[in-house]
């Protein structure tokens, strides 16, 4: 029996095509993935992301534990509601999961994790946190909506009225307690401005209907994937996993090597890799020939070879784009084996699209 | 149940075939097939003049989600291809039995049409798939 979010019946009533995603029955689209994609780039769309794991960690030493378990440094978070994107690594520097961490208070952090890795993440937290007295509270009582797009914040403000008060002045990557157990974060996974809203599961259907009435377009996981790909955002399990380090996944910026005396799991392995220079890197590809790039296609560069980790058609650019792991130092042009033929592609630095606009030359 | 016009013939691999008055046949993919694939973003059609073998792949339709081969429902020579779907693949979604046709064939043997499924037969194929 697959898991279902509190909005399952709403999705079905809207005519969504439901698919299995990491053991969850989720909407892939409600009719047209491309229309939903454009709605987010041009106006406002909403996604049910209640399948993601929300976990609160409590304890006097929770900060010390997270500084040891996460490659980014939660000590950078000083104001309640501030958020940080980070990888959690194994001893060899491979990525166990990528997470968003919110600082709620000195003894309380909130973590949002991928649905597929939740069990493993929790086991890791228990293994390292138990002896430090860290209490793990799984917030299955919460649902989560992502409302994204250039008009997303204004539409949320209009729908929430007074309850949106403090959200209006939120900076990026910060969150606020909006009362009635609603937590509004200015974060997302689309390359557009917007919110991720956590709220009691019992309240989410009402908010969904109010946003829908407020001209926010329901969007499925299909559009979420093409949006994040255009934004150059890595997807766990595809673009990185336990055999890939953040340095090989274009996630160097999420690793806090300073302060140098902070030990964290995977640090030694990353330092060795950094000193030698990683042999592989994650780059963007734009297909110059006609066709569509897909995960696992072979990439041929001069004397080397790589592989596409995520690929699709970019609705915003009207071209096929991809993320690919290739030998370090790759640039210029390459060829991709697409259905038995070698097609021409160009190596670019992601993102492909930011705030509705192409940020690479076509 | 999706739209399965009674005046067409069908292959199990989700192509439809329409016999035209001039003896040629028009081929496309069914509404059910386009619905399974989702928004089309790329279509690759055979060259005009090419001779197709029944049951062999001869074209590709790709949606945002996946690539799918199109199989020649009967043998024949390609008389024409629909350039409009190459330029605008979403025609396959919007009008799979009309503007979204893929190619026209001169059948090698008109009797092959009789081996294809009728609408009721194809509906059973679709029903079996969803179980």
C-alpha cells in the first residue's frame, strides 16, 4: 500500500495522473506538464510536497551534533527561521542526502529531507545523536505546499491576509512562524521566488482550495523536475548519491571548510579530494541538434567519457538540456549518444534559467 | 475510456491507420498513447520514399517524460510525412487522429489492413493494459 498525502483525494478529483514516487502516490501532472511549468515561470504554481520528511531535532547539544553531521555549518544560522542547504555525508565523502535545515532556536532545528532517503537519514541521526541526547520528532502531523513563481508571494499574501503579516518582509532562505502552527519559508526548488509552507495536515486542503481560488495553478512532480533542472538544482539519487561527493556534484558552495577546526563526517575525504582536485565534475549540457537528452545517455568529450545524470526538454528554452558528470576540466563541445546516434551538445555552467529568463546563450 | 474512432484500424502498439480514398493509408498514434506519454516535445519521422516493414520501428515520439518508438502497422512506402508535427509536436496531443497524423504510406499489400484490430479490438487491448 503506497503512502498518500492528505491531498490525495484533491489530486484525484482534479484529474491528476498519479504515479509512484519513492513509495508515495503523487501527481505527475494535472493535464499538461508543460503548461504547469510555464505557470510557475510566468505566474504562480503550487506543489504538494507533503511526501518530504519534516523532522524536528531537539536537545541541548543538537547544534554540536549537526555541526558534526552536516557538511555545511549550522553555526552560520543565528536568527530563528534562517535556513541552510546542506549535504549529509558518509565517511568517504559520499552524499547520504541533501537537506534544508532551519534554525528554530538554540535547542531546536527543523530538517526537511527527501522522501526516498528519510529512513536512512533518521537512522543516521539516531546513530550519531542518541548519545548526545538529541530527541527526534517526526512531524507527520504537518503537510507541505510549495507555492512558486514571480507572483507566488503576492498571491499567498492575498489569500492569507493578516496571517501573512511577517512573511511579507522575509529575506530569501528565511522562514517565519505565522501562527496556528503554520511555518512559512521563502525557499523552493524551481529557480523562482516563492514559499514553502508547512502547516497541520488537517488544514492543508483548505489552504490548497483557497490558493486555487486565488489563481495559483496546481502543478505536479513532472513540472517540478523540469523547473529544478532548468534552475540547475541537483536531485538526490540522480545527480548525486552515496558514491558521489559534493565536489563532484557542483555543490562545493555548500561545504563549509571554514572554520578549519570544525570536524564533520566526510571532511577528511573531501579535503583529500580537494587537494588532488576531483577527477569528475557536474556540468550543464545544451543539445544543439534536435532530440531529447535523458539520464544515463553517454557523453563523449575529446578523449574522455561521461554520463547524463538528469536530462529533459526545457520548456522555457525550447531545447533539450541536461546535467552530466564528466571528467574534470571539460568545456566547449561534446557529443551525446542519443538512441544510437551521436548528437552535438555544448557544455555550460548551470543554471540554465533563473527568474523566468534564460541565463545561458542559446 | 479514451476516444477510439470506429472508422480506423489499430495496431497493438498503439498506432492508428486510416484507409484513404486514393488507396494510401494515413498513420498516427492513438489518443490513449499520447495520453500515456504526456506532452510531446520531439517527433522524428521516416524519410519520404523509405520502404517500411510491418512491425518495425519507423518513427520516434518523445514526451517530456519518455521516448517511444512508433512501429509501422503495415508494410509500405512512405508517401508523405507531417512536417507540422515535427515543428509543433503538441499537435499529437491536441489532435491525435487529425492534425497530429504522422505519415502516409502506399501499402505493399492492402490485405494487411485486415490483420489490424478494429476499434473494439483495440479497446480491449487498452482495457487489458490498465489491469
